[in-house]
C-alpha cells in the first residue's frame, strides 16, 4: 500500500508501511485521525511537517482544548516491559513467558498489544525463535532503564515501610494506658519483636491533640464519643464506680445513692478533658450537674490514692480498683438512676486508618475484648 492511503493504520505487526508515526496507532480507529502526505492530520487548514497536527494553522500537539492522553495510556505497563526484556534475554517467547509466570499465548498477546500501542513491530517470530527487531532492540534499552528505575522505587518503598514498621507511637488515656495497654503491647511484642513502642499517657483530649499533630500513630480514648476529626472503633467496655474508704459514711450505707445526692456531693475527680469526667458530667447533667470537686487530679492513680487515704469519695474505672476492692482498702458504693457504662475506643485521624504495627495492635485489642 502506498504512503498516504492509510489513516493511522498499521501492518498486523504494528509497523507503518512508510515508517512514519503520526500521533499514535489506536485500535478500532476511534482515537485516530486520517493521515495524508507524511503523517499530517487532516483539519480545517493545512498543516506542515511530519507528524504535526493540522489545525487552522501549524501545530504539533492536540487540538486546542483537547486533553493530552495520560502517560499511562501511551507507555506500556511494567509487566509488558519485563516480558520484552525476558524475550531479549532468552530469544524465545515461550521461555520468556515461563520466566514471568504466564502462558505463551498470553505472552504473545501482550507483545502484540504493546506493538499496537507503540505503533512499531518489536519481535520477529519464526520457528527458530523470537528475535527483536531494530525498533524492538531500541525499545528494550529504554525498557531496561524503566525497569531499573521501578526496582529502585520498590527498594525505596520497602525502606519506608521498614522504617514505619520499626516503631509504633501510641497515645492513650490514663485508664487504658495503665490497665489494658500493657497486655496488648506484650502480645504485640510476641508478633513484632523488632518494633520499638513508645506510649504517651494523658487524658482523652490530649490523645486527640497528639493524633492531630502527627505525634502518635494510634490513640485510645475513654469518652462518650469519637472526638471530631477522628475515626474510631470500640475495643473494650468499662464502668465507672463510686468508691470510698471504709471509714467514710457511704461505705456503711445500705440504700443506694440517688443521682441528686451524688451530684450534690463534692468528690475526688479526674480533671476536665478526661474520659471519666466526660461520662460523669453527662450522667449527672439532668440532676443539677456535678458539685465543685473536692479534689481535681490529673491521673487515675492520684485519684485512687486520695480515696484510699480517706480524702473523700471518688469516681474511678472498675478496671482500676480490682485490687483495692479485694483488699477492702476501698468500698464500692451502690448508685441507681444513672448510667456510668462507657465504651473504650481506638482512634486515628479521619481517613488515615492505621497500618503496619498500629493495625496489628488494633487486631490484638479485638482479639482480647473486655466485656463488662
């Protein structure tokens, strides 16, 4: 067929008869344009120069306003390039197919598809084997550089994953940090002995701040709900208990406390921003709210020590007072008419679900729920 009589066409092996390339070869012709002369695209005006697009004037790119095809549409994928390199090494399509782990018909189809995409013949097939064409040898050189760059990219990504997986930063509210996380972290160490773990303990508001600042990979909170800007999942449950030293009058009472009496009594409490305080504030809001605290302390351990010393009744997690109740250093005071149950949650910034060691830690918490 003479030059100029085929519009964007190619031989079965993908090569133009005249050796020119006018904007790419597309299957079915729906993305192509008719060609004339030395590869100019027909348009409203005459174009000039081999391979230029004819528009109202001279040009070399797509028509005004037409999006340029993405690089991924114009460059063969990495698997096809690896196959071509294997053909070059073995001189056999069958051997190349075995190396990359596909069938020979699939390899042949992939080579043909790449030839159509590039618009040139890459491989001459014969009973004696498969030989690269001159164009194929040139494309193979380019492919080798791309594959080497991809290998460097992969090595870098593995290094990043290794650096990420070598540490885990956890932020947790006090009760979870003291009474649940140690067991979870011991289990994690059995699975990831090379991961260094750091734990920052604070109230639930401080946990959220650390996550927002990027100073923690995952957090654990005890409040009523997931803080704004965070996603989360319930990992355990807990109840708050009213406790007092055995010498306190409440330790000897028979009738349960009612919500109004509890709300009106100065208590030893955690600070505002803690999950314990949030739950108690919400439970007593309909009963006049909490009285001014007797003491306001920044840790569960400090609240417990104050209650044991007889400073006054306190509100603590049941997780934190098991030993004190068993030894009678503290007495649980019954209360009715209020719900003091709470969910304990793992949290992370919205849209950034934990990966690596943080994901494994979450899995361990779900495997070891504390239902109460």
